[in-house]
C-alpha cells in the first residue's frame, strides 16, 4: 500500500513538472530594435529586428506609442492570457 501511494505521489510530481516545461513553450519573447520608415509608421507597420513584423490599426494608441519609440530597443512578449 505504501508503494502505491509513493508511486502516485512521484507520478503526480513528474506530471506537474512536465506540465510546467510544456507551458513554458507557450510564449515567445523578442528583443530587438523597433524599425519603420516614416511612411510605414504612418500606415501602422513596424519591424522588430529581422524576423518580426507588427501591424497596428491606424490612429490606435499602440501605433502612436510605437511611432514615438522607432529606433529604440524593445522587448516584446507574446503569451496566452491563461499563462499569467
């Protein structure tokens, strides 16, 4: 009986550990310089380094904020809402 309980506890701990490892793959973080020409920024197109492009709605608060930070280095994190 003790072995069965010990096995169940160890198994549960292993499953929880594996779940945390899998959950870490649900997010990505990009750290790069924000880039955009004047026209691209006006249209809502911003690049983050070589691999990432963000498109915003014209006139949105995010577009205004990114336009003000073109040329600066930023860190952007994408993750599911449930990962908080």
